C-alpha cells in the first residue's frame, strides 16, 4: 500500500514537472524567434540607410527620377538619384550610348564641306523676326594684311558653271566667316541679295514681286537709306526678308581705306540705328564696292557678322544707263550655278522688270531660292 502511494506520488511529480517545463520551453522558443526577427529587421534597415548604394531595377530607377523631378526634390535627393543611376544605368542611357556611337561612326564617314557651316536646309525659315545674334570666335588682327582687294567674280568657270575665283577666295577667306559662294554643288540653290544705297522708286515693286513669288532675299541697307525709307525697311522685316548692314556712309574708297576705329563705327552705328528703330539685329555685312582686306574681313568677324560677297553681279546700278531687260535676263540665266549668291541692285529699273521672269525661269530649271542667313 505504501509502495503504491510512493509510486502514485512520483507519477504526480513527473506530471507536474512536464506541465511546467512545456510552457517554459514554449516561452524560450518564442523569445528566440523574436530576437532573430528583430535582428533581421535591424540589419535590413541599416542596409537602406542613406550613404549605402541600393541597387534598383531600371524601371524603379526611372520612376524615382521622374518623381523627383516633378516634385522639386532637394539637392540631397537628386544626389542619391545620381548615385543610383551610376550603380544601375537605365536602359534609356544604354540606348543613348548606342545612338551616340552610331552618330560618331556616321560623322566620321561624312565628308565636311563649307556648306556644313550654315545648315542650308533650314534657310527657308527665319528663326526670329528680330534678326540673328552671332558670337563669332575672335581673331587677332595684328599682323594681318591691310592691302585693299577689289572683289569681282571673274569669268573662269568650273564644271558646275561656278566662277573659279569664288571657290579660291572661299577657301582662302572662309575662316573669317566670309562667303563668296555656298560650296554645295549637289544642290541647285540660289541665294538672292539686293543692295540698297538709295531709293529710286523700285523697292516697293520688287517687294511686291517677291511676295507674289514667295521668295525671301537679303536687303543690304545703309544707315542713310534706313533713315529715309523706314516704311520700306519695316516692310522688308515684316515680310520675312533679311536686312543686312551696308555701312553708314558707303565709302567709295572702301572700308580698308579707313582705320580700325572708323571701320568699327561704320558697322556699329548702322547696327545700333536699325536695332533702336526696328528692334532688329543685323548679322550680315556687304562691303561697299566689294573692297576689302584680310584685316578688315577679320574685323567684321570680330564684330559678330558674316561678310557676304557674291558669285554673280553685273552692271545694273547706273540708273541713267540701264541695260536692256531681255539681254539682262539672258545674261542672268546663263550664269546659273549651284550655291550662287546673286547681287542685284534694287535701284535698277531693269532688275525690277525682269525679277519675276528670272525667278520663274530659274525654278523651271530646277533651282530653288533660299534666303541667306
């Protein structure tokens, strides 16, 4: 009997022990799980702290950058975006790099010509109604030749009917932003320019013809012409033509006959007058009588202008001795050539009469008219 009691007591003690131990083990296991979870969360948080580079999929990087831009984020956020972009470049960046490589290969294969200086394909559209402002690379005038040269296109022609003298001078003086012809033999393009020293009742009729034919030209005006004919200058600008600088006084002896300061004033005074009166910035210059020097042409460049000469001109400026219209039209047509810069004087009655026919006949031969800019 006593043995049975002891045996029953032992069983009860074991049962009590099991009852206490099992909950304790559960508590211990749960505690270990909590500690591990806390440690894992803490490490994850530390990895995402600012200063550590977090790699995101390309799409997430793009979204982050777009959101940052739209919400005007702080400089610190933008900096982190840049780090992310460095760590994981986006697909867009890779595509851009591939495109740049292709452009570089195409550029290396392309042959550079003087036509590349201006993008002639865009010359039909004026970029602004207020003219164009240039910022030319400045040239040291010291030691440049001051010998006065009297420009004329000459009679020798190449296989494209272009005056050989124009090509030679273009190669020699093109570095000074000077143009005697546009070197684009593959394009049947004519750049029509007109000099305005004084008004003889023809300019309004010339403007009517140009408007009818939808042709834009460059009118080179002196300061005196602009002061005496403001309505005509305003009409030139309003109808989409370029207005160019033809100096203040149109010195008969040529610009190189003057000192540097006087030459500068010849250009700047006319520029300022047109700017003040018409709100227009000129950037094209034509030498009076076509007389220039190496030094003067570099000076014009330094004044942020292009010097525009010509590859065709004829004796049309003597109002008392005008050439026959039919003969003049035949002469003008016989000299057609790609990249031609035509000089016609706007005081010429002959030019006024034949201008429309010249445009029509040149177009019939496949030529198009673009405004020189």
